[in-house]
């Protein structure tokens, strides 16, 4: 049942009943009915415009047809909740949902100002594989909350990589190319300026190998990370979408509202959600940026 349409029909029916039961003149009843019809038509047009905007944003974001259909249905049948989800996801720091991938680099001048050295934290709930890791402050807070929850279940999260400057990312990429060749390296590592790590919001956990997926921290993250605003960036089977092979260890902090939106509306696929949010922010104009 289409809830919004049903509600409008009931409202229009109510206006009709009041018009004929209120003892109004024929002209008065006609005026009330015309007013109700106009309000109904306006609401219907507004709803259709919202659905159309959702479809344009989905197209600009390059979403698959089945997901576009799902989002359009949500826009039509569950508009208040869908609008609330979008507004909440877009409300915080815009870089939380900023599109950074092989086709969309960070601004050349971007450098986070609120970087925190993990070594300076007093008795954090997580561990690090070495000294020197840093993250943006809001990501540190979310990481600590998540790590405390995992630790309460006897699962320890180990941070193996965090923020990387453009210069450091350049070294990482060039080293990977030297070891694997460019074609293979481009499946594993981002060019400087195109890495989520440069946001200061991404973390690599554990061994940073495929074997991480078989560990208790990986299984815990799969089930719980989104509750704390973290989202898996490169899921299995989506290399053609994300540009990178499966990385079970790479999570990006997007905020709790955006993480919930990714799970609820986009099947857990971060890339789809962030591309849609960027296109939505730009009113579906075909430029999927944050």
C-alpha cells in the first residue's frame, strides 16, 4: 500500500465529508472541494518531483537499475523517513561523505586540521601495530567507542594504518607499483590525492591481508562497525564498482547517520551511497562529488 497516497486520499475524503455535512451552500461546498482538490494535486506534484529528483541523483551516481527502483519506491512510499535519512547523513562535516575514488580526487589543498596522534591517547581500547598512526579527532572518538564495545566482547581491534599525507601516499603507491607492477598495484593502492586515507577518516585493521577476514575482529566489524559510524569501503565482489579488490580490513568513518543509510537504503555498499549523496547534494546534476 502506498502510505502517502492513502493519507492524502483520506484527507481529501475528510474535506468532502465536512463540506457536505456542514450545511454549507452549494457554492461553499464546491469551493471547499476545489480547495481540497488543489491541495491534493499540489501534494501529488511535490511527491512526484521528489521521486524524480531521487531518480536523477541515482542516474548521476551510476547506480544499478534495481537499486534505483528501490530508492524510487522509498521516495514514493516512505518519503518522510527517506528525507530524514538523507538530511541526517548530510548534516555533519561534508568530508564524512565526500567522494574519494579513482575518478574523484581530494582538493589539492586539502589537509585535515584536527589530526590526533593515537600514541598520545591514555589507555585506548584499541591497539596499534606501531607508533605514529594518526586520525581526525571525530574518527578517533568513534574508533574508541567501537573498540571499547568490541573489547567488552573480548575482541581487540588493532589499527595498522590511519591518516596518510599526500607525500606519504605517494611513497606507498610507488612502492606497491615497484613490487607488483602498475596494473596489479592499481587494484591495491590509490594514487596520491585519490586515497580515503588522506581524509584522516579511514583505518586499516589487523594484518591488512585477505586472512584478516577469517579473524574474530573482522567478523565483529562486519556485524557491528556501522553502529559506530564505520563502513567497509571495498566489499567482496564489487571491484568493478569501487575500482579496488576486496579489502576486508579497510573501514571508513562516515558518521552514524550515513552508516545507517548505507545499510538501510544501499545494501551496505558505501560507494553507491556516497555517490548518491554527492549527486543529491548537487541536485542530481551528474557531478557526483561531495
